[in-house]
């Protein structure tokens, strides 16, 4: 309990320092050794928005990416900059598979799908153009699957075309199955509306 109270007090003090004088506060944070405290204060800095740039946040997260709790900090990073800096966030996520690595696992970071799904929801053309430039098959497959699932309700045919481009057979099959289920549901809903009798006014 005392440790939790001390951590909360430190977070509160750091947030106050950030609000008053962000430059030295961030410099101090960057100089801390990799520890759960640094990760917690990084989350505070991301949430506060006091002078922290997305590239600084990336460096802080990367330095402690192997620690428990790093995923929650990554989620805050996506929430903070995913909408305003979608391309920069995408580039960093694709270049940093080590953030998701466990004993050499080099799969794309799980937030790749989260980010591209969010991006496709607000700017599908921009997201599609970026995905088409991804050279890594695993990363492109992950982004394509997320994109297809996001746009299927607006354009089922285009979504299916994206799904069929996926090279990994397991991911392709799972994505196609999901899209077919959504398309079937859309058809059923459309038929139900067409068959509904008019209501008296």
C-alpha cells in the first residue's frame, strides 16, 4: 500500500512539474534508467500533453518496451498521436517489432492492427496508400487485415479484395471468413428492411 501511495505521489509531483516546466522534466525522465517507474511516468507525460513530442514518446517506450505494462503505455501513445500523426505512428510501429518481441519473436506489434483499423475509419484512402508501400509481408498482412475489417460495411467488395491480397494463408482465411460473415449479415439486414410492411402514420 505504501509503495502504491509513493508511486501515486511521484506521478502527481511529476505531472505538476511537467505543467510548470516541461523541458527539464522531460530531460530528467529521459535520463532515468529503464524501470517500471520510468514507464509509469512516461504514461503520465503522454497523457499530460505538456511539450512531449511523439518521437520522444517513442524513444521512452522503446527503452522500456520489455517491461510489464508497456502495452498500456503503447495504447496511450496510439490514442494521443494516432489521429494527428497517423503516418508517423505507422512508420514507428512497423519499424519496432521488437516492442512485441518475446524471445526473438519478430511478428509485427499488435498495435499495428489497432492503428490501421483506426486510420481506415477516418481516412481510408491515406491508410490504403500507406499499406501499399509496406515491404514486409507480415506487417502488410496485419495492416491489410485490419483495413479490410474496418471498411467491409462501407465497401464489402473492396474489403474482400484487400483480404485476398494477404499472403499468410491463416490470416487470409480468418479475414475472409470474418468479411463473409459481415457481408451475410448486411444482406440479411437489407432483406429484412425491404420485407418489412409499411407502418401506419
